[in-house]
C-alpha cells in the first residue's frame, strides 16, 4: 500500500465505548467508529439523541477513555494522553456559554490564558501592551464591540458575547483540531446564527480542521465541507463534495431511513 500523501489530522479507528458495562444501565455509546479528517476539513455531525455525537467528541478530547480502538492526532497516538495534555492541541467550545471562560476574570485575562495555553508559565503575571493590541484586533473581528471592553468582567457579558469570546479563545492560537459541541444550541435563533457565521469565518480564515456537532440538519448541510450522521453509536452517512451540496433536509431524512431502517422521532429540533 502506498504511503499517505497528506498526514491525517485525526484518525479514529475502530473506537468502542460502553458506559456502565454489565449493569442494568449498560449503554453502548460508540460501536466500531472509524473517522478520518484531512487538514482543513470542516465536518458537521448530525444525529438523534443518544446517537453518540457528544461521546465521540469527548473521547477525542480525552474526557473518557476508550474501551477499544485507536485515536491518532496529527500523527501521534493519544489514547493514553490525558485531557489536559490533549488540550494543548485541541480547541473546544461547549454548548453552555458559561463554560470555557472564567466569569470573575476580565476579557483580556481570559484571552491571555488562551494565548499562553500549552506554554510554560513563570511567576510573573502581566499583559503587555502588545498583547492588548493583539486582543483588540481579534475582538474587533467579532463585531460585538468587545475590543473596547478589555477590562470588563466576562461574567457581565451576554450568552452570545460569551460564546463568541469562547470561540475566539479556542482559536486564538490555531489548534490542530477544533471541537464544537452544539455551541449555538443554547442561544436564541438570531444570536445562534451570528455565532455560526463567526464560526465559519474563523474556521475558513485559519483553515482549521473542525468537528462540529449540531442538532439542526439545515446547519449541518450549510456549514462545512462534510456532513456525517450518527445512529446508535455508528456513523451511517458521510456526505462530501457535490453530493453534500446537492442534498437538502428532505434528502437527508430519506438517506437516514435507508441507512438505519429507522425514522428520526426523538429529536424534533433535527427538523428545525
């Protein structure tokens, strides 16, 4: 077999994960999942409740150990790496806008922590004028006026502002992999749309390799260059290129029914 021309940013091979094995609450969350991401891939993940979407992201991030299989990040096997070790290479934004930032710290202090992620820290804490200018430049791109509020406590921001800041923090030092776990789901529709537009702008601008879980089929098809669908812990659909571009929500529903032998009836928001 000829060698790969381009090293995969992420290789998930034959991953299995069962919670509470041997008990009445046993749940197979992932069943022999294979997933490969090329540099610059922006992959959206769709599926019903309990399909394994968030579990897959948590497994990649190191929150849970795998029962079987391998995870390779930028050519390095990370199965035995802890979550904080993987965080040096992975940016992550959660569904809850309150996560990912420190409410009692200022905007510039939060950004400084993100900028220095993975670097050795000395005893001296301080933010230079050059760093402040750097933060203002990046905050201005959010078009939320935060560039003029560097000294404001993050806890005073709205949910949308805080989520946009978290997105910026996760990408201010370009990560090897960006994980977005329904990061717009807790926001009102207008704010969610704004955050998704910012996401696309940042991801495309920095050519970030990205996995984005979403509950919305239209968003899954609108954003990114690939859409995968999960069902009962497995990937049952993987759309890319022209096939993805020519697929609408109705087509996706029919594909799901053919691939799974089931219908989506446990998550109405998939149809939103």
